[in-house]
């Protein structure tokens, strides 16, 4: 046996400790993303985007979300909350919308999005803002409000309030379009509090796209 080789029991303990350390790190990261101050959340996301942790989000051509956004945008206005490095902004059919507003907490992600848009025909109608989506205040109404991979980064108790606030910035027939990787608890919250127009399942039902709008208020007769 090599002098540098650890006994099997020691190797297993080291592997277990590394696994526990990763779980603790991910849990702390999740707490910061849900409850931390904007400056700290931005620092974490900037470091991860700069380090290539989210490179897979930079090119998502043919993503299952797009056709539902295009269908409901109807040539109108789109708000993308948690837009990341601009895949949706630059891969949607350009003819499907009039204006696109992307919001993300990460300056680094937005820099990637802007760089991809620069010099293209859609540059005249795409705009980007750095903000925490819990705090961002839209300056217009939209046909579609998108949460691609961002809604489940909010604490569960924050989701209904955030959706209700943004619902005030939907046009008369506007809808939310969200993609969920599992997260049935979030889907259940939406079904209880909003009118689900469509639900589409992809990749053996591991991914779902929900299209929903604020609940219809029935006027009670005396």
C-alpha cells in the first residue's frame, strides 16, 4: 500500500465530511439568497457568474419556456425577472415582442446580456436593469411577466406577496409565465392563489411551465 494512501475508513470519513460541508455551504447560500441584504446577494451572484458557475444559462436556444412567452406576448411587452446573462432576451423570436425589460441582481450577468444584445436589431427594444426582484418597481405594464429560474430563489413566504405586487403591472389580459424544476410546493401555492391558464410538462415531467394570471374577482350580488 502506498504511504500516501489513506485507510479505507479514513477515506470514507473524509468523503462524508466533504459532502456535509457542501450541504452546509449550499444551505447558507440559499439563506443569503432568500434573506440577505441586496449587496451581499449581488456579490455572491457576481462571483458565481464571473467564475463560470452559470455558463449553462448563457445559451439556451430552443428552451421550452420560449414558445409560451412568444405566444402570450402577442407582439407586446415582456418583463423578465431574474433574466441572468440574457438567453431569453436574445433567443426569443424577435418578431414576437415590442419591448423587453430584463431585471437581475447581478451586474456581471447583465453585462453578458447587454454584450450579446449590442449591435443586433433587437438592441433598440431590449433594456436591462440591475435590481433585487423583491424590490424592483416596474415603470409600465406588461403582456407577459417571466420568472425563468428565479421565483424559487425567494423565500416561500415571499412568493405570494411578490406575485401579487407584480400582478398590478400586468395588462388586462396579461399573464405570468414561469418555469419550475420540481418545486411542487411553489406550484401548489400558485394554483391556490391564481388562475392557472396552462400547465405544460417537459422531460418526463421534471420541468413544468405554468401560465397564470391574477384570480378573477366575482362581484357578489346582495
